[in-house]
C-alpha cells in the first residue's frame, strides 16, 4: 500500500494506526522466522556433541537474537556450534536493526510529512 505523497494531505490517525499494525505484524513474522531458523540450526548443529533439546535450542536462539548473548556456546563447545553461534549472532543483529527500521518507518514518514506540510503553509 503506497503512502501519501508530500503533496497530499496527512493521512488520518486510523490509516496511520493501520500502517503501524502492518509493520508490527511484519516484524513479528520476521522475528518468528529468525527464531525458527536459529532453533532449527542449534538442534541440527548440536546433534552428537552438545545435544541441545528443543527448549535449550530455542533459549539459545532467543538469547542471541535479543542481544543478551549465548548461554551454551563456550570454549568447550564444538567448533561447528561456535561457528553457527557466531553467524547467527551476526544475522540476529541484522534482524534487530532491520526490525527497528521497519517499525520506525511509518513514524518517521508521518513526522517528515507533517513538517513538510507545516513548512509549506508558513513559507
């Protein structure tokens, strides 16, 4: 759905709320997919060495995705698990930064649009 052009009037509050809801749902889907990928990755990579179960794999993935850091990946972990944790941590950082941008975009657009409209009236 396209947003209003700078020459158009500011969208009503209900349209803005709908945009925010869509962005929230999009971010929730992205984070859910990233968590599923991380959980699956930890389950597969830890097979045979650390043998993380589903809950521990989910915990490890969610801790890395939230920025809190790994719980199980230590010096005694396998190299494969360390590599996966490193790659997933970098991926998680991109997910978080992208999510912030996605959530902020309707707000930034609305503020800039309002400033442009006010500037047009005064100048």
